[in-house]
């Protein structure tokens, strides 16, 4: 399956490098430009799957670039990345046709979630392979929604990653360091404490289905268990 291609237009050297580097690590193909004019030329050459645009850009500013993209390729999703947080700026972005708007500073995990949400909205006829049945729950790993007949909750990115990993590995006990390395990228002490908090919260969410449980095998790891999981 081809990589999702992203055009990133950001004039801040440090931020642009960090965003590009982290998104590449997440599996995306990222082309980074540092001004609006170069961004427009690059867009014509690469036809990306999605664009991430800073608002305050040299040359063609982000709003002008977005208008041009919308006219050139109406189906290409884009989101704005900016320090501006005024409601007027956000409304201007959405009037142009932005799919989302994220304000600096932000976590890369949040950016990834917003990218995937934008792409999903642009693929309405694609079979939803992100939806899984977990007992009496439905979990969508793209939108992070955990739905039960009694209601729905949106998980945090980390909660969703842990739940999906435990579900995918439900046939066995998953070691603590496996979860930490999969979700955080390392297994240090502080991430371990954070993981315990997230698992505690997941147990509370799953109480709506008494047959489901995240079992702690002391000294080994965790396993998602339930009568209807296999």
C-alpha cells in the first residue's frame, strides 16, 4: 500500500524539521517547503494526499495558498497550522474550505490524529477497516470512538493505541515493555507509570461489558480477555 503523501508548508526551521521528522517516523511521505510560492509549485509537482499549511508564510501566505489549492484541486484536504487562535482566523480558514485547524504548540500525536480524521472524511466510500468489535463495544481506531449501546466516548490517542494493541494481541499475554515500545517508543519508568493510568481508565470504560477485562499478570504484562473476543 503506498504511503500517504503530505505537503508541509512551514517557514519555521526548527518546527518544520521536527514535524517532518516525526511524521516520517509515523510512516508518512513528507515534503517540506518554507514559503507559499514554493509550496504552490511543489503541490503541482507532487499532488499530495493532504496539505499542512502554516498561515503566516513568506511569499504567498497560508490563506492565499489554501484558496489556490482549493481552486486547483478541490478534493485535496488541508489543515492549518498556526499560532493564531482568534475565532476570526479560524472562521476564515474554514470559509476557505479547511478540513481542520490546529494551534501551536501541539503534540505530534494530536496532529497525526487530525491528519487521519481529515483523510477518512475524504474517503467516505472506502470500507472502514478501522472499526472492530470488542465485546459489546465498537472501537474505531481512526476516530478513537468507543461505542456501547449505552453511549459513546472518545479515547485519547494513547488510550486508543493501547486498546487496539491489546485487542490485536488478545490471543496472548503482552509484556509491559512491548506495549511501552509500541505506544511510546521506549520503556522508561515514567512512561510505565503513565501506561498504568491509561489502563486504569480503559478498565473503567470497559465496565459496561462485564465479560471484558484487562487482566494484569504480575511481573509479566497484560491481556485483554472476554468471552466474545475469539
